């Protein structure tokens, strides 16, 4: 049986990403002399706007933060993975997350992490935290071609 499991908010607390987004926001904010929270709120607002458009870009944090920087008059390109690599080993999965994956795998099931985060970010997290040794694949909007609430995300699963 194929089992789909979400990553952020299921295996890993959403707050794990906070230091990454705070550092990026701080970097932009320092160039325009504003508080990092103002920049982060602008990024979250752009994320929501893109979500309403049902576009994969809603999960491309490189694009979102680069666009926000430009809106603040800062011509910079953001590479989230370069910041992510500084923090990812400090991400703490929920208690029992790895054990859950191990047990499901030992029961003979196929496990796919199905997440709205783009592959370029989520694959780093999945590999660095050791989830990769228990899973058979990753489904992300950029691989599937649509956000996680589209039917294609659930093909083959029960």
C-alpha cells in the first residue's frame, strides 16, 4: 500500500523554518532600515496572494523573497538553500516521526512524502534529517505540476 505523508506540520514543526526566514528577512530589512518582521509579513502576504492564484510559485521562497526585496527597492537575488544549509541540522522532527516512518516501512508499505514545499528545499530537509532512509519518493508541486490539493498528488495512494 502507498502511504502519503506530509512533511511540514506533520513530521516537522512549521516553526523549524523560522530561523531561515528570519535571517533572509533581516538581510533585506537591514538594507532599507526596517524591522525584519515587516519584510517577513510582506513575504507571507505575497505567499497568500500566490496561493489564491493556485500557482506553484506560491511555494518558491527564492522567488517570493527576491520579489519582496525588489518591492522594498533592494535589487538582490535570494537563495533560500544557502541559508537553509546553515540551520537544517538544527531542525527537530516531532517526537516519534522517524520511528513512525520506520514502522510503516517495516510493515511493507511504500512511503511518499507529499509536500507543498518545492523539491529543491524539501529534499535537503528530508535528506539531512534522515527521513530519506525510510521513504520511497517525494511529491512536490514542481514535480507533480500543481499544488498538493490537486488530484495528481494522490495518484496510487489509499
